[in-house]
């Protein structure tokens, strides 16, 4: 089910699809802080987890022929207090060289994996030139 994604280093998944392209849009599953072996990265470190989520997001959109510039909106889910949200936001800002697409930063109670602190979702749309 996710052969193309595993070829670029995303961990194999049996329960869901990473992405589905419809025309100029790429619908993606929220990216989690797992390495290519499916191991959680950055135990108790939300900034490291955010970086891994962004790396996975980048790999995912590239393998489907999209670019960072095609990210039209981000949703960043974070478990923790306000200071934790601020740290994650700073990591996201640095990743995008302080030019972040429109984004929503949400503090939440839990995420899908044990010890997961961050998940990043994005709206991906390629604007055709012409």
C-alpha cells in the first residue's frame, strides 16, 4: 500500500495510505515523528519530533512530484504546555526559513502513537502555470 513512500525512507504502514493525488492536489495523512524503521524519534523532545515530521512531509510531497512551495496550509498538533507549543513553532519557522505558509498551531490532549508529541498535516496544491 505505500510502496513509493517506503522507497524514499518513510516507514511502511499497513493501516493507512500516506497520500492520494487528485488533480493538482495532494491529500496527505498527518505526518508523525517516525524514522524509516517506524521508530519514534525524539522521545520527550517536541522540537526533534517536529523536525522529523517536517522531514517526512518533505519526502512525501517530493516523491509525489510536489514542492515545498506547494504547501498552502499547515496544521501543527502539539501535546504540552504553551512553552512547548512555542518551541515547536520556532522549529517550524526555522524549517521554512521564517517564511511559513498559513498555519494553525493546536495544543491537544493526545495523538495516535504512545509518546508522540507532534503531528503535522498540510494542504498541498500545485498552482498550474499558464
